[in-house]
C-alpha cells in the first residue's frame, strides 16, 4: 500500500471508532470519519478529519452513493473500517423481532453493504484493506446478550469468505476481535436492554450483568486503535509483519480465544466416531 493512505471509518462518535480516527491522523494518514450525528465528530474535524454523516442502516443504494462521495474526497479509499455497532442485553426468546432486525441491520448488513460499495473501487486499484470489527463474541456465544454474538459470527463468516474471494485482487481482510474495552458500548444510552418477560432466564442475567461493566472495562481503546494502525500499516509494533486475518486484541483476548479453540477441538475429538460412516456404499 502506498503512503498517503486514506481510511474510511464508521461509528466515530465515540469509543474505538473515535480513537481509530485519531490514531490514523496521528500516524499521518487521512481519514474520512463517519457518524450519524456530525456534532459528535466536530473534534475529529478540528484535528483534520473529513467528516461524513452516515447511518449504516441506510439502503445499499444510499450507502453506495455516500461511499462514492467519500472516494471523491481524496480520490481513493485504502482502508475501510466497519466499526459501527451496538450491543444488546437480553435472551433470545425475550428479544423482539424489531430489536433483532435493527441489531442485524446495524452490526451485519451495514458492514456488508459498505463492503459491496467499496469493492469496485478497491478491485479497480488492485489494493485495499477491509477491517471488520468483530468481538470475542464473534468467537463464542454469550448467554443473555445472545443475538449480539449472532451478528458477530455472521460478520466473521462473511469476512472469511471475502478474504478468499478477494485475495488474488490485492485486497486484504482483517477481523478484529476486541475483549472488554472502556467505551460507550455498554452505556445505558447505546446498549439495548430487552424487556424481561421470562423469569426462567433470571439466573443468566444475575450470573454476569453486562449493565454493570460500563466504564469499568480494563481495555484502553486508544491503545487498541494505535495497535490497529500499526498492524494495518505494517509499521511500529507490527513493523515487518504480515497483516493477519484475525486479530484478537486486549489483555483478556488471547487466553479467551485460545481456550475456546481448545474446547472446540476437545469437543470434536469426543464425537469423532459419530461424524463419519454416512457416505453412499458405491
Ligand atoms: N467496547 C468493547 O468492549 C467491545 C468489545 C468487542 C467489540 N466491540 C466492537 O467495537 C466496535 C465499536 O464499539 P465501541 O466499543 O467503541 O462502542 P461505542 O462507543 O458505543 O461506539 C459505537 C459506535 O457505533 C455507532 N453506531 C451505532 N449504530 C449506528 C448506526 N446505525 N449507524 C452509524 N453508526 C452507528 C455509534 O454512533 P452513535 O453515537 O450515533 O450511536 C458509535 O459511534 C463495535 O463494532 C463493537 O461491537 C467493542
């Protein structure tokens, strides 16, 4: 990738997205910072970002048109960061159809539409990086916030297929899996709290209360953003390293992901004999 890189980052009003935009500017690259509310990113504009009003739940046509506007700002987009998302606190059975659709529309269909919007540009230039911000919830399900992991698993599946589809075109895909970071994700303003109607699930809410971790998370989003900048630009702490496909990040991330992979392998080994013997006898 050339110098004078241009990044396009969604959900830059707070948390990880805002810090990524700042890290990009600090690193000397250009950033198009997108947010639903332009007032929330005035600070980024003052720092030198080009700001763009964008709700990721818009239609494919609208997002494609906004992406073309964004490409025209600097003549190129080198890195798309699908960061915008929200979390939900509720069991599967208690979550309404409307809540589920809004969650998937934001966390999965938004990134999908923006990927489709940027691909013609990246294909024509035979270069680009698509960064999808997943989660440890893209590696493991979590009871009582159950549909949030469902959106992140979908994003991981999309990313894995995309990686293989566009690799020969010079386009890379990076999935970031943050642990717990101190942002607005679990704030009462951003996280959707589902109406509780089934007391059978109370024990799950009591076991781990997602509403109580707000601003107590140990991860620093500024440090995540600076590491991500290094990884994508193959500089600083990632100098000379290939861009990986998956990047679990946070001091809680590596132990969590490795133990989940080990558990998956252990479960697979336990049922190995049940997996075969189902072919036609030809
Ligand atoms: N913090 C963590 O512990 C953690 C862990 C794992 C993964 N993540 C992931 O990290 C990413 C960033 O989250 P965060 O932790 O930084 O939370 P955050 O501070 O709540 O930021 C989320 C951002 O998404 C934006 N957003 C929500 N719905 C949108 C929509 N329809 N259109 C455009 N923007 C929208 C929000 O904008 P508004 O201000 O307009 O609402 C906000 O800028 C998310 O993908 C999240 O799933 C976070």
